[in-house]
C-alpha cells in the first residue's frame, strides 16, 4: 500500500517543480519587459550623446530677381537636385542657407529642400525689407515675383526664431539680415544664426558680433554664413576676438586653405581662391561645444544632360561636426585635461 503514496508524493513534487519553473519564467519575462525599454532608452541616449552635431552652411546662388520669370542660364533646378543629393549623403542635423529664394518659377526653395530632407525650416527674406516700409516692400516683391534671404533647416524642433536688420553703411538699398533660431537638440538648447553680409561692409560685421554677444544663452551658439570677406580681414578678426567665437574649419584644419569662392559653375576645373564662408562656435553660459572635424563640401561638379559641366553653386559648402557638452560633461572634460 506504500507504493501509491510514494507515487502521489512524486506526482505532487513534479507538479510543484513545474509550477516553480513556470513562476521563475514569468518572473524573468516580467523583468525583461520592465528593463528592456529602460535599457533601450539608455542605449539611444548614449548613442545620441556620442554622435556629434553635424552642421552645414551653404550659399545656393539663387540666380537673381529675373529668375522668377525666366531661366537666366544658372540652371537652378539642376543645381538644386545636385545640392539635395549631396546634403542627403552628408546627413547633417542643421543647415544654414544663404541666397535661399522664393519665386514664381521655382517656388519656395528652402521649403522644398526641407521637405526632401524631412527637416523643419525657417526662412527670412531680406528683400521684404528694401525700403523698410511694408506696403512698398510688398509691392516691389510682388511685382518681381522673387524674394531671397537666409534660412535655417533642422532635423530637431525649432522652438523660436528671430530676425535682425543689419546696418547699410555702404549700400542703402541692399538689405541684409541675421536669422536666429532656437533649436532643441538631444544635447540641449542651441542657438543657430544664418547670415549673408554685403562685401566690404565692416559695420555689418560689428552688428553681427553684438547680436551674438547679447543673445548669448545657457547653451552654445553656432554662427554660419557667407561673410563676403577673408579670414584675415579686420572685421572677422574683431568678431573672433570680441565675441569669443571659434572658426571651426580653421580650428580643425590649421594648415589647409579651404577656399569656398568663386566657382564658375559652367567650367570643369575648380576656380575658387578665397574662403568667405564660415562656421563659428560660441560657448554658452552653462554649456559649451567642442570641434571634432570640419571640411569643405559640395565642391565637385556634376553634368547637364548634354554632358556639359555644372557646379552646384558659385560657393562651396562648409561642414562641421561639433560635440555639444553639458555642464557635467564639460566639468569632466576639464578634469581630464593635464
């Protein structure tokens, strides 16, 4: 009679062992379900922190006011296709454009580029401010069917934007502006400025420096654009010294000339000889930035359907990779320095 009792105890032990195994499996599954999202989030955050911020500045060469009515030989559509392909390959996070245009013939160019890249965009036509009298400016722009100015495109949300008029010390009816955007990046808040200065107008450079200094915030700032003056000019020297901005390309490439203008768009050979397109980095009050690398981009010709050479613009672009450093990361980096 003992055999059935032994069999019953064996059966109960087996069932209890199965229950324990099932309980352990359920517990492990619950732990995985709870920890996996946290681990994935930490991995994504670590990847975002490790990846530098990638920025590009680029003058598009809009083709002039008459491009709203006819093709003036600048082949804007073909050049835009080339630029979009190159920008997509560069995979930047933020793009500062100059000579971004809107016309009857080509539509809103910065908006078109932003849609192709899946970016947000702010566009500030300087031509809306020729006479500083809104009704007259509107009439002029409407009759021309053309407007142009700087734009900022961003992979990350653009929280706010602002436009600053620049003084016209040399050309009274040539409006120039600075466009500022506040961008929310994974590394923290960032200010981005895009501008296109008149050639030889030093008072515009002075005003740009004032804007960067007075708009300094907790996060770093990046100033980009076509400054129409070489790096050795008095205006740019004063901008670097008085505003504390770092020439990113020169910081990364002390011995490279890095010319960006002026490229004849219809010839096969490079014709650039001067560097007038710049990316400047300014530290914030609580966070800073660190240059990883910088190089010249959009510096190769394509071809028209008939085989003739065509360059994307009369300017080359400038690319930079920058680390945005939080206060804690900045403190750690300083502690590691000898």
